[in-house]
């Protein structure tokens, strides 16, 4: 009888350990819910008509628990298969202290809107709007590229990620003669994306 109990306990431990390695298991799903730090309120493209006119990808999150001495990092992983590019960080903020239910607005990138008789500005990653010159530390947006964006918030032992794709590839040459093309997709909606 003791062998049956020992075998059952070993089997259950094995199932639990297996679920720890399976990101879609009920154990990992409940672990993500328990450790959730924020929820995404909106992810959209805003058209800013003030000079310089540009499009901005804006992420609005709401912290659902108090953050003490937290960290937020936004990493971009270019997905162009013909020209492999290294991942880079566009936003890094340490020592975040914030009460729960507070909104946080983050500009992911700014894409120029070309207009005749206006100075050409650069399309750049990050909070700042591009200008005629590329400033130190700025990363320019590669036209026609697809990019995986990872937003990661850490607070003590808790960590949460949100992933999405920004696609700058226009589906047709005449789809948007006036404005640049930006397509936003949740990462789970995209197939065959490599990291």
C-alpha cells in the first residue's frame, strides 16, 4: 500500500513539474494571474498634427497593484529575415513608485508624416519626436520593417510581459497616399514570428 501512495505522490509531483515548463498549463496561467502587475487599457496610433506632424504609437497601461521600486523596460526585436538586426531597448525606467490603479502612458515610437515644403524629420523609437538630426541614443525606424515590442514590468519577485507587433509594411503602394502605414497586432495573433 505504501508503494501505491509513494507512486501516486511521485506522479503528481511529476505532473506539477511538467506544468511548470508548459506556459499554457493551468499552473502557469494561475501564476500569471496571481502575479499580474498591469493591464493594457489601449494600444493605438495617434495622429499628432502639431509641428512636426507625425504618427505616434501609444500604449496606455493601468497598474493593478502598488509598485514599489519597480522597473519598466521596452525592448524592440526587429523581425526582418533578410537583414538580421539586434534587439535594442527604447525605454528603461527604474525606481518606479506608484499606487495601484494609476495609468501610465508610454509613447513607443514616432513616425514622420512627409509633407511638401516642410523639413524632413526622422522616424524614431522612443518617447521623443524625431527631428532633422538624429540625436545621441536615438534609433531610427527602418521603413517597411516588422518589429516585436516587449513591454516588461518588474516589481520585487513579480514580473509581467506584454508583447505586440508593429508592422510598417504597407499592404499596397496606394493604400495610404497621405499617411504612413502602421499595423499593430497582438503577439498571439501573429504566426511564424521568430525571436
